[in-house]
C-alpha cells in the first residue's frame, strides 16, 4: 500500500470578479514498489485519487546514490508521472459554468504525462540524525500546459526535513 501527499491544489481568482475556482484535497492511495539494484532504486506506483477527481495517477522514477565529502550523500532523481483524464481534468480543466463565471475559456484536460528531475542531499548531523534537503522540478505535459489556469509550464517542490534512521 502506498500513499502520497500531492500539491495538485490551487485557488484561482479571476480579475473580472470575485468568483474563485478551488481545486484541492487530493487523496492518492494505491500500490507501489521499490526495487533496489546496484545502480540505484526504481520506484513504480499506481494511485487512485479518493479525493474529488476520482482519477488515476501513475509514477515511475529512479533514484541514484552518490556518496560525497564527509558522508554527505546525494540522490539524483528522474521520472515520469501519468495523470488520467479524470485526474488532470479535475485539477486543470474549466467547465462551461466556471468559464462563464470567471472569464477563462472552457477547457477539458486530457490524460497527460509529466516529466520530473530532482535531487536530495542527505547530511549527517550526529549519530542516526540527518538533514534532508530535497528539490524537484516537474515539467507539465501538454494536457495541463494548455489549461487557461496555468501560468508556467513547470511545478517546483522544495523541502527540508530532519530524519532519524532506526538501527
């Protein structure tokens, strides 16, 4: 069983009035696997969104591992994400009623594939404690980029965590 915290949420307020479009609360839960190999880890995940889209989300990704200076480890990541038309359309589509209310063109988002690349840096603090720094850029596919609510063709993720590794 696998779950994911998704950032596919937004609120749009058009300049012509105060009517807003709010897309939020994805709940992607499904199955996944991690296969460790001598050249890195391969992830495959399939999620169903129990949130409002009721769509599917698929991910394939690769994490490498490079040990650098003073036990600092760098994990490069590449991958692809596939959003079903239900998932993409809920988060990036505009129905005719919303189009009239906001002034945005109506748009039905098809299934789309997004590519991503990221980097995680793991820095030892003391004993089993580490700081993880993570950044990822996801380039949105045409089904999302053509949406009138999109203002850039990518989505960036950045976070920092303090982690404890159990023995």
